[in-house]
C-alpha cells in the first residue's frame, strides 16, 4: 500500500478532466460526503463548483492522480484543488460563457414548476429538491462579497475522495495552489468558503494556517501566505 500511496502525483488539469472533477464534486458535495442520493441530475454540483475552473481563463486547477487506476498509463483523478486568481473576472466569465447553455438545459421554470406535463423533458420530470436548488443557483449565482475580494482576489476549492484523505495529499494540493498564486500571480493571500457543517474541513484548514475573516459569510476562511504551514 505504501508504494501505491507514493505513486500518486499532482498535475495541472486538462479539459479531459472535467467529468472526473464533476464526479468528485458530487461525491463530496454534502458537507464532505457523497450527495448522490440527493440528486437525480448529478452533474449540477460540478457545473457550479468544479467544472468552470477547468475551462475558464481566470482560473487555476490541479488534480491528484492515482496511476494504478483507470486505463493503462493514464491513471484516474481522485482529488483536486482549483480556484480563481481573479474572482470578479471569473464571476463574469461564469455568467456569460459557462452558465448559458446549462441555463437552457435546466430552465428556471423546471425548478419552480409545480406540475409536470407531457411536454416536460424526461430528465426534468424527476428533479429532487436539491436539483432544483442548484438550478435556481445557476440562474442566479451567488457572488463573492466585497470583504472576501478585499482580502484577496483569489479563492480556492479542494476535494479528495474519502479513501485518499488523511494521507497528506490535501496539504500538498493546497501547497500547489499557494505556490502557483505566489510565483505565477504575485499574490500573498487566498480565501475559501466551506460548509459550516464540515467540522473536519474546519480543523484541516486551521492546521494549514487559515483563519476566519471578519465580516464575511459564515464558513469563510483566509490564508496569508506568510502563515502557510507547509
């Protein structure tokens, strides 16, 4: 097992990683555990919180790969760290370039409809309450607060499949993001928003040097790179 663990590696994402990061997002979307049972349209969490970062120009993204899985020589993505170095620019690109086709696929009327008719497409007839929540969100996405962006223009998301957690890979993934933002973008801070229910995540970020940012939404923590605990 030690050899398998040591064989894992981190690399930049490619567009081909989009389905994998979407899947990982779904499997960790309920405060760190799987949200599969909460969705019929399982792509929705990833459309909001992971896939845009693989495709939009204001973003950075790295994946954790297990080379012992998947097709020979290719491996399988088992975790990721991704985010934007320009949150306001990302929000605009997400709104104008990323969401429009999915807003068409998942019209707002599907989230608000009380009655399913024979004209309703089959995939919209079985939406769960959580699906409908995400549909409303992609039609009216939340944006970062002024206080969050004032702390840093850069934000981050990280998720790792449960069987690869508690092995030091989370720290390495965050370290990769810190290195990129510091060396490539000249930044000295980043922030993220976490689900307050995820107490394990809160402890993890605290160990790395993240601290709560005053006057920001609950669950927002920030890292000054001078506090980074590698």
